[in-house]
């Protein structure tokens, strides 16, 4: 089954995506489905298990999506996630064909504040 996954425990999940609120749910979805697009947040409620930990797990266990977007508003965390993926591609630990995009998304949208 082909799906798109949105890892976030705060923002509203976009239409057409399956929500994962923690890294364990995200790992399960990656293991059991063909993930076309994976959109990742860094900061999660569980401060000791964040998006960077998921990225490291994904690379070490060869769990990927066709496209990966890092949507975290945490500038330091999102850049660390992006750099980890890019380094894995440079070291041939991750296919270079996987498109990785860094595209921060605000925590609060204009529509949500009305």
C-alpha cells in the first residue's frame, strides 16, 4: 500500500496523509507500507525521542520514503536532520535518488488563529 506520512504531534495532519504522532508509529508505517512522501517534525512531546533520532534509525535500518520533507520549525533540529540525510547519501548509506527537502512550516497557521 502506498501512503504519505506526516510525523507531528502538534500540527494538523494534511489531507491525504497518515498521521504519526511519535517515532514508533512512524517506524511502523515505514516498515509496513510503501511511503511515497514522508514529512518530518523534529520536536515531539517526548523530548528524548525526537525527529533526529528517527532519521538516524531510518538510515541505520534502511527505511526510506521516495521523498522526504523536513517541516520542523526548529532551525537547529531541522538542519541536523537534513545534514544527516545528505551525509548518508554522500556516504552511499542512503540512495541518492531520494529527494530530501528542508521546508520549515510555522507552528500556527493564519487559518488556525482566526
